[in-house]
C-alpha cells in the first residue's frame, strides 16, 4: 500500500555523482567493522552502477535535510537475478495473512504473495542512515515506487540486532533466519565473529 512521505525539513531524491563521496562516507560509517565488509569508494560505487544489469544511479536514493545528506538506500529488482515461485506458507505467515485479511475490512493493508505465484521483490542494498526516521522516510518513498510498479515486497539482509530491524515502525515485517556458508580463498582473511555484511550486489 502507498504510504505518506512528508517531512517539513527532509526530502528524498535520486543520487547524483556529486553525492557519491558523502554516500560512501555514510555507508562506511554504518558498516565498518562488520565481517566481510569492504570499505566502499566512489570508484567502486560508480563501477557497480555500470557493471550490474538493470542497476544505475536512478536506483539510488538519498534523504536530504537542510542541504545535508543523512541517509541513502538503493534497490534492485530481484527478478533480474532469479524468479522465485512461492511453494507454501509456514505457520507464522499463514497467521499473518489471516490477520491481514481480517483487518483489511477496516483499512488498506498489503496482500501477501500466495503459494503458486511468483514472488515480486525489490532487494534493498547499500543502505545507511543517521537516524531510523531517515531510513523510514526512504523506505516509504521506495515502497510507493514499488506499489506503482506492481512489486509485492521489499527485502533486505541484516542482523536481527540492527537498528533497521529493531526500531522500524509502520511496516508489516516478516523475517527469516538464513545460513550463509563462506569459503575463504585468501588465507589472510579471518572472520572475527562480528555481525556479517551481506551485499545485495554480491548476491
């Protein structure tokens, strides 16, 4: 469903080349210290937009407050990577679907993708923010774009302890645990049991 995106002091817009250094600083500040995180540079950020199909600067948004960038997020249409057909719902999703169906009588609410249908998702990548309110504003903006494009879900990967999960309000959220197996090809790389960085671009 569409959500109101209004703020007296903040606005969401697409990223420009002039924003690249600030966006990189935001990303490095949020994710530095996570296992497998490689500090991002302007050169790499721009390189990703050139080498990844169906991904460019139009897919990257920033939130600006009084001329200062305080948050960023980019998205990619997951169907460009793979098409996922929903086989079945687990008990938790079934209960959520029933609750949404009941509450939909009184207000507009999202509809979950039913078993047998292809899951239409946008995967959020490279997000960072100064406050959870900045992230929420970005999510609402991208959510509205997704609704107008016939996309059912937004998804992203992060630790359950991350602020993007713990303090985000106003969204219907469904999370799941994921096991990731990594083989190191460089013996000098050691994981130190920190939270893990998983890039949507890498996936």
